């Protein structure tokens, strides 16, 4: 014999648990971004950084989307050692002449401050102080966006060589194709949305 009261009680308990989980961690069940979506809160930053380095803002948006899903990844560190909002290898940030692994990681015991502008200048890094606070921090979105714009521009994006610039950023044809897919979507159909926090 089935008891409808028990079924109702179980349904209520499941609903309450689900609601509590959402309240404690709203990102546990994020709304998926559609391909044309670009977060409203980043548009001005993309435009400013892109203008500084003579790029289209949609390119910075596309790289940001592919690298960290607009900074919504749980951690801004990749298993391969890339860090920050735009996923730079530490040696690309501070400069390859600093020394480290051939893949761009610092030595494990190295406590160098990669945000130090003097060290970045000394070792020929790409890290930029986009927000003017006296340091270049890959975990600061403004600094990271300006650095990405500078890097892409230095590798030909400002002259229209998007594929080669993106390949320099991440040496994968699949990566280049994915970024260009978002870039083209944003150029044609960008839909500005509020990013759920």
C-alpha cells in the first residue's frame, strides 16, 4: 500500500535541499551561456583595452570566453600552469629571459613577484598594468585584458593576422578555430547579458 504523505514529504525534503544548495553556492547550478552572450560588465574593458592596442573588442571577448568562460572557472589556474583571467604562462607574463621550464612555468621554489613592473621590463614580459595601480597582476581582470590585447597585437592581430596571433597565444589549431568561432559570432550577433554571480 502506497502512502501519498511519504511521497510528498520526500519531494519537500528534496526541494528544500536543492534550495539550500542554490543559496549557499549559486554557481553550483549555473545557467549556461549561449554562444552569442557577452557579459555587460566587461564590454567597456574590452573596448578600452582593444582600442589601446588597435584590436576589435570582440577578439578580447572571445579569448576571455574560451580561456576562462568569462572568469567563471572555479580556479583561474590551468593544469598546464597558465594563470589568471586570460590564462598566461608565468614566463610569458614576466618574460622568458627570467628562466624556468620550457613550457613557461616558474621553478616550483621560485618566489619571484611576477606583478613587479621593473622585473617584467627587465625580463621582457608582456604583463601590463591596465588599471594603473603600479603592478601587473594576471589575477586582476583589467591587467589581464590589457596584457592579452598587447600580446595579440604584438603577434599580428592589429594588422589583421588573427590566426597567427591566436596561434602564438595557444599553439593549437582547435583553440584558434574555437576563438575565431566566438569572435565571428560576437561580430555578427553579440548579445549583451548580465553575468550571474
